[in-house]
C-alpha cells in the first residue's frame, strides 16, 4: 500500500505568520501523498468580537449559533484556508482548499440537543475517501479546514482533531496512513513539568500502564483515546510533537501504534 | 468536442436567499460539463462597514487595500462560496469551491500603479485549464469566486466577468465552450426603457451596426467588448439574460456569436 501523511496544525501556528510560513515550507517538503488539516484558533474569536458577536463557551467548547457559524465559515473556510493555499502554491505544492462540503468529502450530523445545545456543530458521519483520493490522484494536495456539511445545504462547525482522525480512518482503506498532530509540546510528556521527558513510543500496553500510573490525564486523555480509536480502525501510526518532527533530523516526538 | 457551459451570476442573485436557491436548482439541472463563477455583491461592502473598514471607490471600482482584501477573502472565498457549494451538494451537484490559488487554476498579476493604485487587484495572466479539467474529469463541478493569486503567495481581487471570460478562453482549448452571463435584464435591449426589446442575436456585423446607431453604450459597451474578445479567442457562444435562459422554455435572451 502507498503511504499517506495527514498533518494537523493547531491555532497557535496559524496565528503567527512566520511560524506558519516555516511550517508550510516543511509541509511542502514532505514526500509522497499528503493532506493538511487546520483549525482556526483565536482568529474566529477575535473576528466575532470585532463584529460584536459574543463567543459562548460551555465546558471549554464553543457554542456555534448562526452568526458564529458565519464567522467560522469566513475565517476558517476563507481567510485562513485560502491564504494557506496561496502560500503553499508559492512552495510548489499544488494545494486545494476544502471544507467537507467540497466534493462532498465529509458528511456530518448536527449534534443532537441533550443537556446542551451546541448549535451548528457536526459530528462526522461519513468520509468520502474515494472523492478525496480522486483529488490526490489528479496531483492535488487537499487542505481541509474544520467545517463539514450535512448534505442538505447546512455547513457545520467540526473539531479539527476529529476531522483528522476520521479522514485518516477513511483514507486507510486506500493508503498506509499516518497522522502527524503538530502542537506546542515536543510530544506526550512523562512529567508535565519536564519538557525533556517526551515518551518516544506508546502502544496499547504502554498506554494502559501510563493510565494506571496516572501519567495520562486532563487534556491529553481525550486526544489519546481518539488516537487509539483511529489505530483500531486502520490508521498505521500517529505522531505527536512540534513541527520539526516532520523533518528527518528530529526523533524527539511521540510515536503511537497499536 | 464535448460541450462546456460556464455560468456567471452577479451580486443581486447572491444577496437574496430564495433567488439564489432557485438559481442553484436551475444550475444543477444543466446537463453535461459546467462551471459556476460568482461575484460577491454588496456583502463584502456591508461586512467591511461592520468592521469599520471604509470602502474606497474610484470610477466605480473598488480600491482593494490589505484590510479590504481580507474581507473579500472571507466573504467571497468563505461565506458565499462555501454556502453555495453546500447548497449545490443538496441538489446532487458535486461542487468544489475554488479561488484561482486552488490547483493554481488562475494566475494573475497585481495591477501596476499608474494614475490610480488599485491595491491588491489582479489582472489574469494564465488559466491552467488542464488542472481545472482534471477536477471535471474526476466528476466535480468547479465553483469559482472572484479571487486569483500571483503564484508568490499573494491573493488578488479580480473582476468576476473577467475571470469568466478568461476561464472560458482557457477551457475552449478542450471544450466547445459557452458562457451564460446571468443578470437582472432579459438580455441586451434595443431600447433601454423597453424591457420587451431584447436583441435575440448579435454577431460581429450586427454589433458594428448597433455601435454605429449608438444603441450599445455605457455599462453594456465594456461587457460586449469583453464578449467579442472571448469569441475571437475560441469561445463558441455567449448568452446574456436572466437565469431562466438556463431552461429550455425561455428563448428571450441575447445570444452572441462571432
């Protein structure tokens, strides 16, 4: 099976123009088939505030009302995504910017209202991996923002980590698929206060041990749950660390396998 | 040669949700290969004003400073384009939303500063018709907004009529290409005050006569100049009228040929 790298970058890289440029240059140097997924970070929040739209958060998650969805569509789908595509073209990467509505690539379902009404938030239902592959077969590099659609004309705000793992699960029908989650840390740390304590490899057994020892907790727990779910559904390897893990010089990051 | 229809819609259709829906349904019913090009209309102006950005016009043309370009990228490339793509998907049209940066489809040059500095405005230099065709060959329907790029990472605001005609000229290397310019009028009128005076056919000779009689003037003059330029460079037919010309029932519109 041919290899495919899916790289996800978070808000803090996007917000700093020189970090973003350095990242896009690195991304362009990745050989073989690849896909980029990006979040939007604080730009949507600051744009909303400029427009006098209040950002409502519940348990750290954004409530997406109709006005907020408009801002997200403008900022993630337009401003961030299209500028990234233009910059990738300058690095000779033939990028194509996408939401889940484009080529009907990612269909989601509006989250049902239980205790909390999250508004226009979508949970991924289906990845049309053949359509995404058709773009790659034509020589293009997909760049996804964190927006999906319900198939009935409604765009939906969707978590970028989830898009990444669901896309990877879908693409693993056709490719030996690896995910690279780029974030601020060098990797999963054994001691949160010691940035030199990167755990270089985690598999199912080590993961269980780390859980028992209470080393994995807080924000890292759902991230790793999400990783093992992807691995159980066909993804080959997941890597977590800072963007330099995309070079061959740096081996100080966390590699996760089943 | 296979046939290709390129349809351009203006701002007034986009601004009214029910007109837009009616149009997208009609567009979806067009058989064979097709491309949609849209402007952005007044939404960019109203968004700019909400953000406290002054819209500067010179001779009826927008001056695109850095802030205005951001708004255009958000509104045309994000909000308008992606909502249109989602709605087309609901009509079973497998749409893909594009700027000229995506798949490097339309490369332009920042307009040189002479008497007026138009800012981040691009004049089309090259249409990569093979890349656009690769998307259509994969079964997708391109939906272009009025943004191009310079190949060096810079997005540029570009007139939607020009994008349409340049795209059509490019695609005519591969297809028997027709343009449909949808606007408020039923077609080119012999008497501007009589909406029943649609001129059903204009060719080079009739055009010369109409010019001599002073019937073509003002806003219609550059539009028709642009049309004959496209026809001279390979485009087969250009149609101008309201959206019902896309149905087979209405023959009350202007057909332009060489």
